[in-house]
């Protein structure tokens, strides 16, 4: 049974930073391509950052240069460092495999960027 547990969200001012964490259960984490997804207030969900099993990364244009995805396969953890936050970064952030596996969606962590 694979479970992803996200944490680290919160309320931040524009220009601020947050670091999100996602811990995975199970013993297959190192084989997964992982991604962070953002669900906006209008319930649109998009991938914002993707990391391959050995560390190659891809970013959505909207976060390129501001967000950094990383992982530690020994700790079954993937992180999302978010810098220079903007109000449009507001949403619920989830981690999942890429492409996503629907039964693996967790609760996510809320990020709100507002002054």
C-alpha cells in the first residue's frame, strides 16, 4: 500500500519562500518518477515540477527559476523548494507519481500567498 504524505504548506507573503515535503511509504519509491502537482482554487490541477528516479528535473514555465524539486531515495522523500512566491502560486500541493496514479493521491498541503 503506497501512501504519500505532504507537509510544509502555510501562509506566506509574496516574495517569500516555503519548502514542501512528501514522504512515501512502500519500498518502490526509488523507481518512481515523482511530481508535485498544484490544485488551484478553481480546482484545476497541474504538475509544476517533475523529478526522475535519478534526479533529472522538469518544471512548468510558471515556476521555472523559482521552484526546485529534489529527492532522497534513501529517505523515500521528495521536496519542493519554493522561492519568490507569487499570489498565483496559491493552491493545494500534492505529490504523486508521474503520470499520476489516482489511488495514490494524499491530502495535500495548502499554500496561500497573500499580503
